[in-house]
C-alpha cells in the first residue's frame, strides 16, 4: 500500500512539473466525464454535443500524451458527431417553425427524404397494404381514391397507417397528374421520431389533425343521410 501511494505521489509530482502532461490528463479527465454524462442523457441533441466535447478532450489527450490510437479514433468521430448534432438542431428549428406557422406540409423534411417521379395512374399504395413509407407530395396531384380527396403539393400523407394497430393502409393513393413525391422509410422515420421529441410531437399533431378531418367528414355524411325533421 505504501509503495502504491509513493508511486501515485511520484506520478502527481511528475505531472506538476510537466505542463504538457498536466493539460493532457485534464483534457482526458474532462472527456471521460462527458462520455459518462452522455450515458444519462435521454435525448439525442445533448448526447451528440456531449460526444463532441468528449471527442475534443480525447483529441487533446491523444495529441499531448501522446496516444495515437485515441487521437485517431476521436478525430474520426468528431466530425461525424458534429454533423449529426447540427442535423438534429436544424430539424428541431424546422419543426418549431412549422408549428408556429401552422404548416402541415412536409417540405421541411426534404433532406431526410428520397424523391420518386410519378406517372399518371401510378398507385403509390392500395387500401390494405402494409405501411412502409411516409410521403410528401412535391409537385403534381395525388388522389385518395376512396374519399375522392385531391392532395396539393407540400402535403404529407400516408402517416396514419404507421400508428394503426395492424399497420395497414386505410385508403388508396393514386397519381392523377405527373409529378414527384418525397419518401421517407420506416427506419428513418422511427429514428427521427425517437431522437427528436419536437418532431415526434409534430407528427402526432399531424395525425390528430387528419383524424379530426375524418371525423368531420363522417359527421357531415351522416348529417346529409339523415332524413329532415
């Protein structure tokens, strides 16, 4: 035990006489604390920024100590974590702007979606199909066949099936004018939903708005069918 204490004391004295090693170990200690702190964070944006801070600390540690493997791995992860953090922050700003403007369009999701050209008569999905994509109409016209509703550019559609117990489409979507749709697949949608609470709330609000429209449409039809008093 005495030998261990003497060894630690000698190590501390060596650090105090070497500013370079002292800075390296301080940076490494801070980096380790950021990594540990990230384990207790539930949302993605602060987790990413803690990872960025940890990467920077380990880069300093690896460069000054030196530990080249630590330096290489941290320098490789740093731009990835910065890019992911900035992406999630941009998405959050777009979601908040859409909420403020009451914008139910999905064009702000464009960076996360893939474009698909449509010809007249193309059926994107049929009633009863299993949901695997969320869509946003960029240009052209799409008709929801069973209810005769025509969608205008900028509208998100196909989202309700993702929340249905059987994950089945409730309507058929057919292209009635050549155009382009933007698609986002289920894994990407889930990733955005779980990693960004603002996006999740916006998506739930969108679904609630669609269901309210359906309820009003049903009530209107029942009122038209009921005999006059």
